[in-house]
C-alpha cells in the first residue's frame, strides 16, 4: 500500500518538474493561447472525478472531499480557460469606426 502511494507521489513530483520545464520554454506570445487550451482540456479531470465518485462504493469522507475539490477546481479551470480564450480572441476583433460629426455643429 505504501509503495503504491510513494510511486504516485513520485509521479506527481516528476510531472510537476516536467511541466515547469516545458512551460518555462514557451515564449510569452504563445503562453496565453497554450494555457487557455490546456485549461479547457482540464474538463477531462472533471469527468474523471465524476466517474470515480460514481463508482466508489461506500467512499470515506476524505475521499468524497478530495473528489469534490477536484470537481470544483477542474470546473473553475475549464471556465477560466474559456474566459481567457474569449478575451484573447476579443483582441483580434476589429473596433467599430467612431461616428463622424458634421461640420455644422461647430
């Protein structure tokens, strides 16, 4: 049991280092589109947490809390990804031309 927990913690730590190394090499101009896309993909975590929550028989309170937190954070990340993407795409929309005033108003 402890060896499985230890290997899972080792995988978590190593994936954190790999993720940091990969993201730190991304130029600033590509960072926002990359992160908004990965946040939207985070919906897989939400779906996985819901599947696990539905399949566990008699889950302990700790497991229920962890899965609830995973669903909440995953949902916030998905919504944040779509908000950031919308703002990013809004920067490329053309702005309406200002209304022209006639010379008679002067």
